[in-house]
C-alpha cells in the first residue's frame, strides 16, 4: 500500500512539473509574432548589443550573417523548455525567420527571458545553417559563446571561430550558459 502511494505521489509530481514547464514555454509561443514584430524586436536587441559591448559595431560589420532571437523564454520545474523566434540578417537586412527550441531535464526551477545572438563569421558555416531543415547547436555546428565583462571589448582579430554566440539577460551578457542541443528551424513568415 505504501509503495502504491509513493508511485501515485511521483506521478502527480511529474504531471505538475510537466504542466508548469509547458505553461512557461507556451506563454512565449501562444502569441505567434508577425514578421514586423520580430524585425522590431531584432533591431532593439542589436541596438542593446551595440550599446553594451565595445567593438560590437565593427564585429557585426565583419560578419557574414547574424541570427538574432530576442525574448527567448526559458522555464522549468525539473523538466525545462525554451522557445523563441527571431531573424537572420545578412548585410543588415532580414533574409529569413527562425525559431529556437530546446528541452532539458534535471534540477531547475523558474523562468527567464533572454536574447540570443549568433554571429556567422564564415560563409561556409552560414550556408550550412541556411541549408539545414533543423540546425542543432553542438551537432550540426559548434557555437563559441563569448563571455566578456562589462569593461571588456570585442577584438575581431581574435574571433576566428565559424560561429560566435552571445546571450543577454535583463542585466547584460549572461555567463555559464550553453546552446548545446538548441534546435533552430526556419519559419515561414
């Protein structure tokens, strides 16, 4: 009898965890953004990036393409999920729209909102990304996440990685993050 109660409790906890996680993630996707809304959010995110990171303007100019995913929602209670939409820009113009999604399992509680910027430094990496039907970080290509302090600046001569990533929270660049397992899928907008 005690074993049955224990199993029922575990099932109830699991159902609650899944429900809460889906609530966090679906809050971000329940309102599909229009292309115009995405473009406005992308521009605001890039402006913030230029303001907060010294050398960002020159760095972006040397890029072959820039994927910006503003307002990515991440939430979890044991089981976690993440979703966001953004745009790929080449020469400062939007060429495609993308979504990112990932799931995780482990100790986690709460939610956060963040901006993700992937800078494609090599044409080959950009082409591989664009030709993919569902590009997965860490599988289809690796992303070098940049972790710099507030007083630091970007040195484009030291950026020789094919894809360089930045993650911003509400308080600036975020640390100790990974994009491994995040899937990026082209949207029709």
